[in-house]
């Protein structure tokens, strides 16, 4: 497993091309999300591992507020430029390593949003969280959710990549965040232009 710094560096390197690389999968994720979780105009949604904000851009028209969080400074910079140029009003971005309790931005997110998030999404992010920080990352995500709030993630399904997800593995992650499993499935993600791929879709909930 690469180190945290190597992972951040790898995402920085991809950031300039991310909008071209991932626009199709972001739309596919958004479609899948809406099929499984009804979005409401009064929701506060946290986009964990938001990248350049492709999904935040789709979400911001449908919910009250989007909190976008990413550890890659270049991804965040690109998102901030878009937000400024296009005057996004209901999106707040944090540059944070969410599982690191010493990270000042993580502390700030907790201070502002603990127990207030209706929905957390993570599109292809959990599989990149290092084993050392999975526990604290899930703990922070669990603290941010409202009781009854939902967590929805996609990751590679079994056998397709090294960091694949199974129901068993997802359940271990959810428990670390104090979440209960709602459903897991392998879904076909429409990437546009006639292309698609399989993804593991996991949904969990914070108990009341
Ligand atoms: C595959 S990209 C997905 C980006 C976005 N969710 C999308 O679908 O377009 C993974 C993103 O997760 C971010 N990431 C990985 N681990 C993270 C962590 N512990 N805290 C915050 N962001 C993280 C990376 O910097 C990267 O931008």
C-alpha cells in the first residue's frame, strides 16, 4: 500500500485531467445515488473525496448545501477556481485529510457540522483511504452524520481491483463509524458514450 503522501501526490498529478477523465462516472454516480436515496431541497450533503467537484456541481442544484472535502491540494484548488468563476453559492470546500484528528480543517469541519449532515457520499474514495486511517476516517464521518442520516459509497467490486469491496468489508468499515448496513449491491454504472462498468454500491445509516 502506498503511503498517504504518495496517495496525495498521485491525486495531485491527476487533478488537471480529472474533469475530462471522470465527468461520465460522476454523472453515473449521481444517477445511481438518486435511484437509491431521494434528494431533498433542505439536505446538507457532504461529498467526501470530492476531487474537482464534479458531483458537488450536480448536487448543488438539488440540495440546500454541499460540504466538499478533499485531501489533494490541486483538486481543491481547481474546485475553488470553478466555484469562484461560476459563483457557486451553496458549496463550501475544505482541504482536509478527514481521518487525521490533528488536521485543523478536520477539526473545523467537525466544529461546524458535527451531527448535522443528512447524507455523506463517497464516489470511489474509501478504497484509497489508508489502513492506518480507516478507523479514524469512518469515526469522523459517523460523527458528522445526523441520527438517521445516510452514507452512500461506490468502490470497485470484488475481483476487479486490489482495493475492491465486499459486503463483509463494507460492514467492517460501517461499524467503525457507528453506522448500520442498509444495503450492498453490485450495480452497472453508466459512464456515458455507450460505456459502463460495475461498481460496488454500499448504503449505511446512522442509527437514531
Ligand atoms: C477517485 S477520486 C474521486 C473523486 C470524486 N469523488 C469523483 O468521483 O469525481 C478520489 C478522491 O479522494 C480523495 N481522497 C482520498 N483519500 C482521502 C481522504 N482521506 N480525505 C479526503 N480526500 C481523500 C483524493 O484526493 C481524490 O480526489
